[in-house]
């Protein structure tokens, strides 16, 4: 899926609230606003909206030369830890 790259980050440390360790990689990208109209909600607008998705840590380096706004073609696969959700595993 082609998207506009925003950033790729790796964050690890210890949670202040639970004192448990965390280690996560995230990718943020921009996508056009998709209108939603149904009985309970109307959502519309103009421009782009930021989306965040898990990123396979082994792929973080693939984005080191990407700049905000660059078009990238993402590869998605089921996340092994949470198979019901996809994560980014590379770029084409």
C-alpha cells in the first residue's frame, strides 16, 4: 500500500504507572481522510490524517533515509504477537 511516510520510531523503557518494561516500534504515515456516513456518525473533511501502526523492529533501518512526505510502498503481514492485527514488515 502506497502512503506518505511521516516517521518510524523505536521506544523502550520502563512504564511509570506499572513499572513494567516496554519495547515498541511504530510507523506513522499519512492517508487521505475517508468519509464515513452512517446512522450514528458523520465524519468528513479535507486533507490527510495520521495513522500509527506497529513496525517489525527488524525493518526500522529501512526508513533511515526516508523523509516526511516521501511516498513509500508498505508491506503488511499479521503481527505474530497479535495475529488479528497487521504490522509493517518492509517496503517494496
